[in-house]
């Protein structure tokens, strides 16, 4: 006869239970992370699709401006495209073409009437040097450059370090003057960039050049991407609200107009609540009848699009003769008193 031994079934230890629990928690967390990553990826793909569409518009406008000989504006558009997509087809070639044309047209003719040769300046180096100093002191930047160019051409080694300093002073100050007073942002940027060949720019001039670049970038996106236009001119409206280009529109004015146009664009896309924010920001700068009407329309559409507010009031219950509380409040009051049988 074979002895039968009972099976020894042991209960799971506390350590085993702990590991099982940890495994379940890890699985739940992994599932949540996968869901989050999937959502982020979908959002990123949507943003990339929107950027790709915007890049196509910028590239086509850049080609048109290149054909119209607006070389600096075309350059900015191609740089914008390459910033987001360095391999965008044809963008690098068009940027190179714009830069070549800018280089070819950067230096104006020496004389407005090329058929007449200017009279050569035969003065000595010392006399030219003093004349250049006088013109710099008088803020005659164009005249100073003509004299210094002659001095450097005829006597390249005369007071070379000081003459370099003169070039720096006239280019730096002329660049600032073009940006602030003559509303020639491109010319001012060009002069300030040239001045860096002779010495580093001070913080004021470097900052002004950056503001001019922001203005040109924002204006190049005008009517194309209102969100970006608002982004650029918001910075300028805070720091240099009176900065303007040849159009005469200041940065502050462009910021106001961009807010209104961005709000209209959002309304057309069915986003009245977002449009309301833009209109209210514009109203804090200047109030007009048109803006008030647009803001009221956005407010009405935004309120209509919001879900109704739930009724959170406490219901009133009426006791029945037997002392119980009905589930619903009676809508009608009995017109007759019930007769009770003793």
C-alpha cells in the first residue's frame, strides 16, 4: 500500500503580494503614459501640418517679392522658412539669390549723374582728416563718409586707427539716425552691421537693430499670420512703441491693428472666446465704435457656445399626510380638503 501524503499548499508571502501590487501599478502608469504620449504626438503632428502650410505661403510670397526686386523682404521670408525647415525645397537657393542681389544693390552710385565725372578731391591728407572731423562733429554723416573714403583711398596708411574709429562713429550714428528719425529700417540695419567691422556695437545700438529686425519680420507676416504679427509687435509696443518704417505706422499702431485683425480671423474660424481676448486687449489701447461692436459680437457668440450652467439650488420637498417625503414636489395644490373617517 502506498502512503498518500497531503499536499502542502502555502499561502503567498507578503513579499509576493507586494510584487504583484507593484506590477499592477506599473502597468496602469505605463498605460497612462502611452495615452499621454499619443495625445502629444497627435498635437505635434497637427502643429507641424499648420507650420508646413504657413511655410508654403511664406516661400511663395518670397519668390514674388524677389521677382518684384524687394530683395530684403524676400530674404526675411526665406530665412523664416529655413528656420523651421532647413531642407525646404528651393528655399536655400532663393535665399542665396536674394543675398547676391542685396550685395549688388547695397552700395548706391557715387553720382546721381554718372555721365559726369565728379571732380577729384586733391587736398592733402591732413586737410581731409580735419574736414572729416568737422563733419562728424556736425553730424554730417554722409559728408563725413565721402571725405573719409577719399582720405583712405589716397592715403591708406594715414592715421589708420583713428580713421577706422571715424568710420565706426559715422556708421553707428547714421544707422541709429536712419532707424529712429528717417524710418529707414533696412538702411539703418545695414549701417550698424557695417560699423561692426571697426568695433563692437554698444548695447543701445545693438538693441535698436534688434527692434528694427523684429519690426521688419512682423510686417513681413502682415496679412499672412496674424498670431505671429501680434507676437512681434507686442514686444515692440512695450519697448519702442514709436518705432516705424517708411509706411509711417508705428509699432504701437501696428500692434493695435494686428489685435483687431487677429480677433476677426479667430471669429471667422469659429473661436469667439479667443477673439474676445484679442478685442479686449485692443480696447485697452484705443476704443472705437467698430471695435466695440466686434467685442460685443464676440461676447455674445462666446456665451452662446458655452454649456448651460447647471441648477445647483436645493429642491423643496413637501411631506405627505402619512409622513413620507415624495420624490417630486407636487405641481398642484388640492382644491378640496380630504374627509377623514373616524
